[in-house]
C-alpha cells in the first residue's frame, strides 16, 4: 500500500522504514528536511510540505501522523483536513488524549474523511521488534488498512500461543488489535502506559531495597552485600517477573552498577495522569498506578537510586533523556 508518514522522529522514521521493508510505498515529511532526505536515501519519497505530501499520494490517501501529542498533532490534523478529500484516512499514531480523538473523528467525518487513533508501543526498538498496535475507529477502515498494521506489528515473535483463544480475534496474537470505536485505541494505550508506570516503579523500588541492604542504618550483623546488577540478570531467566523492562534494567546496570549517569529526575509524558483521571471518573481504585505517578513528581525534588533505575529504563525503551538541570 501507499502511505504518507508525517513526523520522522525517534518512532516515525522507523515506522516508515519498517513499512518500506515490507514493500509498502512511503512518502515522508518532517519540518526538518534532513530527516526526509535520509529516508529518501532508503527508498521513501521526501515531501517538501504537507500539500506536497498529499499531492504525491493516490486517493484514497492514507496518512500516518507521528508527532508529539497536543499542539503539534492538532495543527497537523487541522491542516490535513483542509487538504484531503472524502475517502482519505488520517491515522494518529502518537499519544493523543482519547477524548480529543473522538472530537477529531467527528470533525473529519463531517468532511467524509476517516480518522483512526492508533496507540503505538515499541519505542526506539520498534524497527526490529515491531510495534504493538491498539487501533480505534470504524471497523471497515481498520480492516481495509490491515496490511499496514500487519507490517508494523511484531507477529507471534516466538511467544507461545495462549490456550483457549479459539474464536477470538487472531490479530491480537500477532501484536495488533482493533480495540473499538474512535478513542478506544488511545484509551487502551493510555492504560498500558499507566500500568507501565506501576511496573517500572515496582522494579526500581525493589532494586533500591536490595542496594540498601548494606546500609549503615542497619545493625552490622544484618547488613547484606548484594550485587544488584547480578540480581537483575538472574531475574531475567525463569523468574515470574521476567520482562522487557527487566531486560533494559539489567543492561543499564551491567554498564554502570551505580547508574552514575542518571540524576533520577523522572518525567511523565501525560498518559499516567490521564490513567489516574480515568480511574477517578470511573470510581475504580488504582492505588499502585497513582502512587507510581506521584513518585515521579517527587523525583523532581529529591532523587533515589530507584529513580535512577526508572530513568535508565525510560532511556532504554524510548530514548528518553533526563531534562537538563536548571540553575
């Protein structure tokens, strides 16, 4: 299929590359023309601007927007709405707030333009590992664009089949899912990221306790000297908490057991807050996820080893770099 990709940052460029690898034709655009030229050297067509991008695509057009949530994505979708025709489709693959998706889908539907919200997980490793995709929007459009999603998804990825799934949507077993109507894709991704906060916090706190087992605050006979890097490594193999997050943690600790390159200032990108707000709206208790979010707030005032572990994980999966210190 032919597709336009808007936003060639850490994930957008690799989404285009993975689609190219799978035989799809990509027209790519980024405000930084250098990024477009790089992809043009890898088989894409670089567009000079949004109008050029739209003109290069054959109707019905498909455009994947991969920009930061908020003003950048809002502006791009608004500009596209004035350039596209009935039957074209806009896909937002970023981390947009799900209620904004519902509004946008309605606005574009009035013009005959389709809109899909695609929660996209995979970070900077998606080119090789594939992207877990959670898609919201009209079923017939999702089904028509299935080759795009199948190309980006990881496939079975060596994971054993889950028993008793007969009769269920087989796409979930390949790493992508039609989650429901407009907004559902980003809602599911929002909760995914909220859970991610809790899992990361649990790993980080546990390792902090291990590191401090030799603390002078303890009686001498109760002090234990534990190699935290080796513990993270052994937990990767056969333990019930084996995970990609643990893999990334073990890699960071193997490189520097003290994580001296991290301050422990842990940012939050919005989904954790939205997850907690959804829990409040639904009157669902979410003690762990809420505490994990608040721990990130506190990390900006006082740092622990646990927060350095969180920073290392965020850099590992998403390429997130700690904010520079001010003052």
